C-alpha cells in the first residue's frame, strides 16, 4: 500500500470514528462569501457539528465568518490547504468559485474528509471525470450542493411521478429566466462573468433546474443541441465571456425530450417569467416547481395537487449531509447526482458553443 493511500485510510477511519463517538464533527469552511456565509449559518445550527476553521482569501469575509462562528472558536486561514492538512478536521464545506471545486474537493477527499461541495462539482468534463474517480474510491461522504434534493414536497412529487402518477413521462419543458443580470459589482462579480471560472449561466445557475429534470425523468440525457449567445449584455461587463441567454433541446432514453431556455432579460411584468419545470406524462402534466399540481389531459378531470406543500427547513441539505456522516444515511446528493447534473449542463453548454448535436458519450466521463 502506498503512503498516500495509507494516510487516506487512517484519516477516513478517524473521520468515521469521530462520527460514531458522538463528538461534534469538526468542520472546516472553505470560501465564506455569499453562499459560504449561508452554509456557515447552517452548520452552526447543527447540534452535531462545530466550526473548527474558516478560510477565505478576502480578509473582510474571513473576519466576518470568524465573528459569526465565534462560539466555536474557529481558526481563520487564508490558505485552504491549512484546512486540508488539519488531521482533527473531519468535514469540509467548499463554496469557492466553481472552477476551484474539483481541485479542493479532491484534496479533501484524498485527506480522508467528508465533503460538502457547492454546485457545480466541475465546470469541464475533465474536472468532473477526476472528481468522480476520487469520490467513488473514497470511503467518506460526498454531497453536492444540489439542495433541491432535500426539499420534501419536490421529493414526494418526483417519487409519485416516477411511480406512474401521470403515466410515462414523455416531455419536459423547463426554464430559468431572470429579470436582470447578476450585479456586476456584486459578491461574485469578480468571477461569474468569466466562463473559465463560472462555466457560464447554464453550468453555474441552471444546474439546479437541469438536476430536477434528470431526477424526474430518472435518467441523464443522451444528446443535446442548442444555441446561445449574448443578446443584450454584449461585452458588459467588459471582457464578459458568459452567455446571457440560450435555448436547448435534450434527448433522453426512450426518446423523452426536454426543452430548456434561460435568459437574464425577462421583464418583471411579462408573464411566464422565473423558473419552472413542467413535466408532461401520457395522462397529463405537472408543474413541478410551482405547487406540484397535476393537470389531467382528460378535459373532464379537474387539476389536483399531487404532493402537498410541506414545512421546509432552509438547511435541510446540511442536516442530511451530517446524517450521512454520523448515521451512515445516504448522501442527499452523492457524486453520481452532482456529476450528472454538472455534465448535463456541460453537455448543453458544449452544444451551444459548437452549434452541433453533442452526445453524452462525447464528454468521456463514466459515471
Ligand atoms: N446551492 C446554491 O443555491 C448556491 C447559491 C449561490 C451560490 N452557490 C455556489 O457557491 C459558490 C460560491 O458562490 P458565491 O455566490 O458565494 O460567490 P462569492 O464570490 O460570494 O464567494 C466565493 C468566496 O470564495 C472565496 N475564495 C476565492 N478563492 C479562494 C481560495 N483560493 N481559497 C479560499 N477562498 C477563496 C472568495 O474570496 C469569496 O469570498 C459557487 O460555486 C456558486 O455556484 C450555490
């Protein structure tokens, strides 16, 4: 056994032992900006966890995170590798810009830590391939920040549809339309508009919506085509390389089609804005994100709510992550889910860039 493998096994055993002895899980937070601050609050609310360290390259954010979590007396680092090197830290949260996720998550997994990694798990097929390889070989928990997977009403609605409540799913129409671009001087303005860092709108934002489509169809797409571009925000901000809009068609096993559009210029008062996932079955359609109501195709039948609204806890995904660490429950969004969501977005992005049909197999990643 090589040294790296041996130290990984020792660290993973320590992480799992800490989980079983009832000690609070020592947790390190890498990236405490907009999303990382919210995750930090979520971790602080978990009785089984303590914040052992916070990390960010921006001093103001680091100070704020250290103050927020002062009750746990965390160490504060500028260099994320200090967290990876800490043997007493068993779990790591990663909320840095997307292009850094795979490198950081791989290092944490190799050090035997449980990992909660924000979406997307990678911005290129190469990054996703590497993280899949390492996460699958790891004995620790990996959870992608696809937190819709922990919403109870959505989960129930997907379960009912997958069990045949609307007949076979034959078509999905989904969209993510925003009324404006992300603020150029906002929290993520220094990376979001650079496609090499964010992956683009489809990969960085719509990955949530695409994950829902995969979940309800019960498969990943086989191929995609589409077009996208910058129709309104041309070179704004200067040097912008991400698209502001796009339109894609995906094909799934059995010929199921999914049509997806995105833009950041949907006027607030124009109808049909925002986000939705309409799932069409042989017996009717469901508005998955908007109340889970089933609309029968038969004109004599009235719409019915398929899955009732439930009380949803904001940090349910984080609770589920720690339940996986401590109680051995399944990860709420394991590497297969996280990688499939990212690759679905990468597939659509590639189709827009190339202007041709791109196949899943062209991405060269075994899931
Ligand atoms: N799941 C969700 O609903 C959700 C919502 C928002 C953002 N996100 C994801 O969270 C991630 C962060 O997004 P954000 O909006 O918080 O961006 P942000 O820019 O506000 O935060 C990123 C933080 O990472 C820090 N950082 C950059 N390089 C670092 C390094 N080498 N070491 C340590 N820290 C470093 C930055 O200084 C910044 O504070 C993105 O991947 C985004 O897609 C997820």
